[in-house]
C-alpha cells in the first residue's frame, strides 16, 4: 500500500484494500473470542461450575453464533 494514488479510482481501491484488511483482523478476533468462550464452557463444566458453564455457552450461542446467522441472513437479501 505504498502506492501514491493518482485518481479517485485508485483512492477507492486503496480504501477497499484497507477495509478488507480491517475486516480480516476483526474476523480473526471474533474467531478467537468464540474459541475462548468454548474453552471457558469446557473448563467450567470440568470444575462443576454449572451456572458459569451455562453462561459461557449462552454467550457463545447468542452473541457469537447468533451474529453469524444474522450476517448470513443479510447476505441472502
């Protein structure tokens, strides 16, 4: 991205590349958070902390998986 933009189209291309890079980072962060929630649910279950395990599972299902379904529905329209 060290190119010097010459036209509005060049600026738009650079902006698109920047946004794609940002989305890639955000997507990886979301995956990492989902993995952490699953791991917490597992740990809590192993320790017999049923309420905490349920809370971690609920957060994963409602916030993580739920958002994926919302995004998929948006792509269909």
